[in-house]
């Protein structure tokens, strides 16, 4: 096919065209260009693994995209259908693999696509945080937040806020600590 | 696992992705990943040539996995699933990396965005290697439908289905049909009689060979899944006058007041049309409802109109009538939403008052006049021409109603901080009509739990998609219609009811339904019967087999949320398409 | 293994000796073993010197049952030595398998442990600041003590392990069954967990299980537990759902909740995380404050969840500095 001469079939489907949620249009025009914190210029860019539920939080993160709301390039999102799927093992795994932070997002309580999935997350999280504290993991590294499908701005703000806190905290020592244990033996 | 042959397709999305993310760098990084046989970039992967490229590669280059790095999977996962299916690849061998909404559209720094895109692609490549071919299954579709609620929405849906020749069970909690509409006199904006709208429908429902109505009845339980529900309906004793009793009845016959055993109904679909309740005006103290006898609600005014006697509690015709909008709606303390029907209803009252009490002065005290429906703006214009005094008050700046002094020629005085003039205006009133808004019924949480659907923060039932699928719910086979989903007027309720019926007729026409291939499953060889999972499922999809001491997932009921999977301490429950291995691979991938 | 007698060694690393007693608990069977095998090393029961082992040819031993975790350089040294001399090395008991009780020391740093054990302990006379040193010089002689590692390791962190026999200690009948299998020469796949079931403990626990909803956690001494009903359903934290069977559910049968010594089920990566997920998921509340209040009934949950498996968990140790 000829790369230079697009055909009709080349055009994206209608659904693909960038869309802006109605209530976001004004905000997008009026909002002063905000610079998301970048990891450039030598500052430490933390690596955050985000576990987001498909129906609210992932959609909220998508909305941040369609509304062109900038935020730090620190977060890498893994989609699950419901925050209740997030086995605490996933959080430990991410930390052991070198994540500087883990952000868990689900629908607001009462708004769960699966009625009550987020309540299971709500029950697991405090004990997980206690366990992490016992294991010397700083409070700011793991966070649970409720983000609805309409809260693109909130998702962006959360990522930026967490990024700033992790930057203040510095890189996670877990992965290197586990490696040096063996080296120093 | 054999080394997979993965094709990686990086979409430029015109310039949407390419202007920030270096797509060629992403391709080069992908080429270096284990298992990647092909990696390429193209300007629109979702276009026909883009999809054809994937199809051709699968066939010619013998790919067995595909990663598309483009927009959100919520946008185009189905598109690309269809594409790989065309090449006879199992559709679940696809994984998407979201490098547009989650990357190029939100990150300005090209270097960082490209690094992130590479991380997301790496995660997708690692994950897709663990994907398994999944097949959806077909189950039979029972053509009967259960309709909850006998208001205008429920009646309409029932008739739509019954007229098509399919059995409908209509369950109404009250002892009569008609719902809230039966409490109304005329309807806005055309001033049609509500009675006329309902009478014909109720009559047809009661006599319809394919509708079995249950009055004063309640659904006790709903089990099963789309196409195959079993409902239990409690019909109170002494209701033998209802036509339900005339039909063949499984239970013992009505012994004149004796409680009958519940009816068990086999249905394939459910329409929830349980309606709304009116806002309790006494919750707002400023308006004196319950204390000032001539402050009444809109429904109390409807009753006056229907009885043909518009008068104050003292038995006098009112000289001055004030209509107060947004009672309980559009406020910080009560409901933030607009109840949608009150503005036009208020205008209708102005008309009714003018014709019933000629010479009476009507003031209409509103926040904003919402006249969005067909014919509504005309209706508003006509109303303003018949000498109604319109006063605009501010949100949360409530007018204050007080008793007039003996010397005044009116019963009450209303102080309004009028927005358009910017003045504090006092108006006389003998009768004040509070336009009470709609709110979710007190039993809505119970209904939601019963049929397995969700509610929003205001208690309204949540649709599958607010714009594209406003009829279905997240529980397949359960539909919503009318004001149980959100405030709406009669045409919208009727439209939603007919749409719900049409959706069901479509399913019935196909005869069988596809059950999603993504669900949880329990490895009974690994299950210890600890029963941690049993209570966790909101869909009752997990059954415990006491004789074998094992739990089992009824796959057709499972919605694949994964709550039980995360909780299973034996690691015996697998979430198809969201397995631990797949998610671990993603974790390692994004962090590598 | 021919007509030759089996050559076996038993050794304890960082352990309590309970595993050795578990071998003795096989009663008369140990005499059968002695008839079939030469016990070449067993510090708790048989006199012997490390030199005797060092002088063996590589692979001269048929089997080593290694119990105890790896806490210091001596543990590791002997583990490596025995690995070289043995055709089969079995991680015997929870400590060798997953780190065990000694592995809980990984919640503290080496410095904290020294401080508590040697400097600020009520039984230490004030002013005594003696701590163990790897090298000490006394009267011109250089003395050496094993080096205390920063943290506890499980056996397979330092050497290749053929089989794992879990338990604290392993149940005597399981020890016997495993020894019989090894004597028979028909061996399971390398890396197998032997002498244990593949399902959770609940499978062999005879208490009645119902749907679970927990409104309050209670310590075992706070209630007279119903002898028939599941302990967890009575609010007593029991690790049984997240622990392999094989012990015969002896603890819950005696109204003592399972502590998890047989380790996680096959395929489960982190026993503590799984126990956490399971017990919190069934908390009967949707209110964050009430959930906190309920969880307050689980003091030292981390210590309970990882009582035997911290060094085998994903995070392995506290990273507190």
C-alpha cells in the first residue's frame, strides 16, 4: 500500500476521533497550560504501577487522556475488571520487582460495577498497609484511591501528587536490598 | 510453553500518538523482545488496511499472538478482536497497550512518553504469551419476561412483548396498576389526560392472553442468569380478585384471605420499571410544609384538580397561587440533579389554575426554566403570555414563606431574592404549590440486590453505558426502564420501555444467547472447601457442594470481577483472561 | 540403591531441634531405618565431626535431611558441604523449607537483634557490651565464630534442594512415609513438596464450614470455641485456609488455630498475602471505620501470616533501615 496517499479506508473510524466530554470542553479551553512534572533534568522519576478497575478508574484515566489533562509519566497502568481482583500479592510483587509506588484505584464506594467489589478492596487495604509498614515500606508507596469514570482530572492530580511524594521519598530500596542480601552473605 | 510468535502493531493514530511517542523506537524495542516475530507501525491500525495488515501477517507469518499498541482497549479491543478472528485466530490471543489515552495524550515529554510506551508494549508482549484460547458458549433463551412495576414504563414494556406473542409476568407492589402517572390529571405540554394514557393500557394488560399481572405482589428472589432466570413472586392472600387468580395457578387456590404459596416463574429476561417516589417536602423547613396548611405538594394539587375543587384548606378559592420549583432538586443539601418534569408540570398548573379559577394571580418561582423537550419551549412561551408572574430565585437561596398579617388580603407572603431584577420581592399567596422532585424509591436498594444491578450515589439504577447502552444493566438479561434509572418524563420512559422490550425481542429471536468466555473457574482438585469465596460473589455464582466439600463457579452467572480469585487462599480459582500469571507478566513487563 | 546400606545424614541449621525429635517420633521405625541405613552425621544423636563429612567423597551420602534455616555462615558452610556430599538433599521442616520461626527475625535488622540480645536485655549486666564477633584475638590466638548474616535465608537460597518436607515439625507419619518412598527408590519429581497434601488444611479439618462473615476477631483465649464449627467463622484467626494439609489438622482439632507451618498451596506465591486477602475479604462491614475496628482485633498480623514463611515471601524481610 502507498503510505503517502491515504485512501478512504485509511481514515480512522468515527469512534476513534478524539472526543472531549461535554463538561470538559470549557475547562480545556480555559485551563492554563499546566506542565506535568517530568522526570527530565536529572530529577528522579518514580515508577508507579497502577492497578485500575476497568469500569470506573480505567475509564477515568482514559478521560484524562481524551481531555488532554497532563500528568507525570510515572504511572504504568495494569487493567483489571474490578479492584476486588487485586490480590495483595500483586502489590507485593510490584514492590519486589522494583516499583517505587503502587496505586490502586477502584470505583467509589456504592458505585461499583459489580455492586460490592470495591468493599472487598476497602477491607483488604488497611491490613495490607499494616503489613507493609511492618516490612519497612513507607506509607506513601502504596495508596488506594477511588476514581470514577468522570474524574479524569482527579486521576491526573492523584498521579502528580503521588509522584511528588515519591520523589521526596526517593527510590524504593526493596529490589536492591534483596539483591545485596545475597551478595553480602 | 512453546515460544509464541507475536506480532506487535504500533499505531501512530494519525499524529495523535506519533507526535509525542517515537513509534519507530517502540517498534525497535518490541523487535528485541522474546517471542516477537513481527513489529511494525502504521498510521491508523483501526482502519481497514491496518486491520488487513494484521490479518495478512497472522496468515503469512504464522503469528499466534497479537499486540496492538494504540488507543484504550475500551475503545477498540472489540475491533481488533474481530480482526484477529477474521484470520482464524482465537480472539483472546489479542492484547492492547494503551499508548494514546494513557500516554501520548497526557505526557508532553517525548522521551518519557516513548519510554512509557515501550514499557506498556513490553508488558503486553509478556502478558499475551500467557493468553489462552477461550470459547464462548451458547445457552437457551427462555422467551418469558418478568416486568417489575406497573407504571407507564412497565405497562408499555409488557404490552410490547405480549403483543409480539411472548409471555409476560407483570409484578406490581400496589394493589392497582398505573404507578405515579395514575396520580396525575393532565400531562404537559399537550395537556393530554393521564387517565386516557393509562386506561387503554391497563385494560389491555388485564385482558391480554400473554400477560399475567400480579397485584399487591413482590418478587422474593431471582436466581439464574440471562435466558434462564427463576423468579419467586409472593402474592398476598385475599387478592383473589386480581386476574392472577383467574389464570391457572400452581399454588393452592385462594381460600378467601389465606396466604397463597409463592409462584415460581421461569423467565429469560427481567425489566425493572419500579419508578420513583416524590421528595418529602417537609425536609425543607423554609417552605413550612406540614406547618402552613395551604402549602401543598404538586401531587396534592393534582388531587385537587382531579377532584375539580381548587381551594384553600379554609374552603375558599385562592386569589393568589405561587408555584415553587426545584423542591428537593438542584440543591446542595438534598439532590444535586434536576428532576426534569417539574418545570413543565408547573407551567401546566398555571394553565389549569387559569382555567379553573379565572382571575387568579399565578406566580411561578423558579431557578432555571428547563424546557428541553419537544413542544416544551412553545408551552413555556404560551404560559408566559397568559399573565403568569415569573420570578427567578438563586440555587440554595430559598424563598421564605410566612403567614400574612390579618390586614393583608392574602394568606401568606413569600420573600424572594429575585435574580433578574436583583431585588428582594415579596409576593402574596393563598396557596403555595411545591414542585417536589423525584428520588429513588425507599426499596430501590433491595430491588437492586434482588436482581443484581448497581445504583449510583443517588440510588438510581445504573445503565450498562450512560450514552450507548442506556437500557441494559451490568447484569445481562436485566433491563431498566423509566424513572427507576433517573428522572425522566413520559415520552422518555415509554421510549426506554419499548427499547428494553426490543432488546429482549432480539434475544428471543436468536433463540439462544452467547455467554462470555471470561469468567472465574475453580479447580476442584485444588479447592479445600474452606468456603471463603462463597459469600463474596454478588451474583451468587459460587455454589458449595456439601457432599463433596468443594465450591464451584456457575460460569453463566459469573461476571468475571475476580473478587473470589483474589480471595481464594488456595489459589484454586482462576480468572480466565486475568490469571495471576498474566498479571504477574504485566507487572514484570512494566517494570523491566 | 543396590545391596549397599543407605548412607544418610541429618543436620540442623538455625532450628530448635524439634525436627530431630520428629525423626525420633517415628518410634520403632527409626530402628528399621538404622537397619537399612548408616547414619553418618546426626549432631543431636550421634557423635561425629565436620571433618568426617569433609573427608567423604562427593556424592557419598545418599540422603541428607537438613532442618533449620540459614542464619549464619556456619549454617551455609555445612549446607554447601552436605549438598556436595549428598545425592539427595531434603529441606526438612518449615525452617529449611521457608525460613520458619527464625525467619521472623527478618522483621528486624541484625543491629536491632544484637541490641536486644546482647546490649539491652534485662538479663545483661549493665555496662556489658560484648557482642559476638566473627574474628576475635585472645592471647595471640585468633578465634573465629560463625558470621551472623543480615537476615535469615531458607535452605534453597544457598544450595540446590531436591525435596521439601514441610511442617514445624513435620508429622511423624509423614516423615516415615517420605523415608519409605526414598528407600523404595521411586522418587517424585525434583523440587516436589513431599509429605504433605496438595489442598488446603480445611480439606482435612473436620470442623463444619459455613459461609463466612467476620464481625469481630478474637484471640483463642477470649472465647470457649465451639468444638464443631470452623474457628475462623468464630473470629479466631486461623491460617488453615492458606496452608497445605498433611499434618492431619492436629492444631484445629485441638481447638488451636492453624499457624501455617506447612506453607502455601502449590502455585501460591505468598502465603501471608493470601491469608490476608482471604480473611479480610469476608469481613462483614462496608464502613471504613468499622473495618479498622474489626482489624484492630488482629494484633501482629504480619507475624501471624508469615510465622513460618517470611524469608520465602515476596518481600522476604523488612527493608527498614
